[in-house]
């Protein structure tokens, strides 16, 4: 015998003005968090030189925050389903302010890396909680345009970060420490706005946290990031050390699945992840993460090293990608809210993302800017159309009680894809640059000895990156090598984007509901 039970009546829906008041504070916090992850990309050579850091520390300043963001995202997302989202987002902002202030005061690289870990923990919270709050406050049918605003903010912050960092470094009276201090005032303003305007109904229930699952997921996500950071430099890709990292990742991943399948309050609810829409969205998000985090980093490097532009100029030259991301995110969000159809924009975004990355995969050190710019524009539009709409597709299939964990699952895999992708693509770029540089040196008279030193010491050391202080002939070879090697990593990213396009083709379009909770579906109780 079964009894049909209807859930309690929902809380009153928020007005457009009330939603915008919440979004002002939420997007301000999200913008500063995303900005902090990319603002150091153009400033990092100056920072490492000033703090007397090594090449390994150079990598870890970037990787530490991405690692902390990745492993903390699902934890924040699950907590948002159990306790007050307002309290959690305020804690995340406070932690971010503390981490940013400490990073600006860093007197050595290990201290800076520790501060970046604090920033990364807060970034994971802000990314997960922003999506959870939007999911808890706005029905899916109306969520498109608001998710579009969020996607636009994330895209603009990702692309404008290198530009702002370059301007700060090039402005002598500011100095690199303001790359971290500049994020603090906006974060404080967002904290005040959210305290005033963010009011969400709190469903009180017993809080249980899956601590073992949190540990296992963190280890399973962290091991591959550590592996790709050191593989190819400290040990080979095919070595016993690599086998230990890969084996450990698989082992802890299996243990995490077993634990999550049995936990009363799983950190990553497998019943949600097993849903067709969620599983395909996760696959697609991996490639979006590679494009989002890797594009600004490697394009900034391409413009500075291969083409000889300053950090500020390199940031300005990436404007087509920033404009494309803004148009793709906001435009698709408005159209989804107006017509209620969302899959077509995922497909169009996937096609444009692949096309843009293929164009960038063919560039070299002589490519005209209009050609590079067209690739950036197409990639930006595709990235903007896919990023937040993948989260929207997942949120539409779950109840408000699971909105945090499901949204965080997509963000988790997007961050994981970006972190691993950046590390792997960076390793591929370094190997390709070294090969091209050795070929070029061997073709010059008396270049055998220089080629031998490059073979022993690698090509991606700080001395070679400081192109302006190299001998003219060697500097030209370095520029050509970086310019010609960059295309290969974008071709690899295009392959990842093709997988994401195939994934969204198989996503089933479900009409967007007009309520926050799934109240229109009766629950069958035995």
C-alpha cells in the first residue's frame, strides 16, 4: 500500500529587486575570489624574483590555491544543505580577506603559499555557495538570466585578472603586494551587503557531516594535482613514483565511492551524480575548466614571451575572450529565461568552444592578431554559454534540499579539470619548448654546448623566461619556441572540448520548473 504525501507549502518567492540586492553582494564576493586566482599569473615572475623563490615554488603558488579550491568545494556545498547558507558565505568571505591580507604581507614564498591555501579554501566556498544560494532563492525557470550574470562575472574576473595584475606590476608606486590587497575592500563591501539583504528560509534538521568521505575525496583529488606538478621535472611520467601517485588516486577514489554510498549524509550524493544529466554535466565541466583556467594563463604567457608585449598589453589583448564570455553568458541566460529552452545553448557553446580552441591550436609566433582574436572570441562565447548553464541543467533535476551538494559537484569537477589541465598543459608546453629550442640552438654555429646545457637544465627556468635580458639571438629563439609550442596545448584542450560537446549532445532537456522546490511532484511512501 502506498500513501501520497504532499510537501509543505513553499516560502514566498523573492521579487526581482530582492534577488538583485542579494546578487550585488554575492557577485562582488565571487568576483574578488575568481580575480584572486588569476591576478597573479602576469605578476608571478616579479613576485618570485622579489622573494627569491625557485621554479618549483613558482608552480606551487598557482597550484596551492587551485588544490585548496578543488578539495574544499564539495565540503562547502554539503554544509550549505545542512546549515545556514548566509553564515557559511560570511565565513568564506572572512577567510578570504584574512588570506588576501596575509598574502600581501608575505616575506617569503612558503608563507605566500600558505596564504594562497587560505584564499583557495575561501574560493571553494564562495563558488559553491553562490550557486547554492541562487538555486535556493530562484526557480529554475527564472534562473537563466541570474545564472548568466554569475557566469559573466566569473568569466570577466578570470580574463581581467591578468590585465589588472599586469597594470599593478607595471605601476611602480603600487607594487605586486597590491595584487592581493586590491581584493580586500570589495570583499568587505560584499560582506556588508549580504548581511543586510540575504535572507533565506532555513530548514532546521540534525546536522551530520561525512568526515571520512571529506578526507578520502580530498586525498583522491589532491594526489593527481601533486603528481602532474612534479612529474616530468623531479621524476618521469612513467616511473615508480608516478605509479604510486596514480595507484593511490585510484585506491582513494574507490574508497571514497564506497564510503559515500553508505554515508547517511554523503558529501557527494551518488544518487544525484548517477543521474544522467548530472553525470554528463560533470564530464562537460571538466573541459570547461581546462578552457577557463588555462586560457588566460597560457595566452598571457604567449603574448608576453612569444610576442614581446608588456603584462598590461598582454591583458588588453585578451579582451576578445572577456567580451565573448560576457556575451555568451548573459545572452544565453536571457534567452533561456525568455523561452525556457536551454540545451540548444549548451550545444552551441560546445561547438564554439571547440572551434575557438582549434583556431588557437594553429597559432605560432607569427600569427596575426585578428586570427588569434577570432579564436579567443569564439572560445569565450562558448565558455560563457556552457559554464553556468551546465549548473542550471543539474539544479533543475534536484530538490532545493540537495541544491548545494549537486551544484558543488559540478563546480568540483570543473575546478579539478582546470587544475589538472593547467598542470598537464604546462608540462606539455615546457617539453615542447625545450625540444624546439634545442633544435634551434643546434642549427646555429657552435650551438652544441648551449644545447647540452639546455638539455640538462630544461627550458622553462626563470633565466629563459626573462627574455629581455637574454642575448638577442637566444632571446629570438626563445620567443619563436614559445610561440610555436603554444598551439599544441590548445589542440589538446580542443580534444577535451570535443568530449564535452559529445556529453551535452546526450543530455536530456527537461522543462525548467517554476518553483524552487520540486513541490509539483508527489512523494510515494510505502
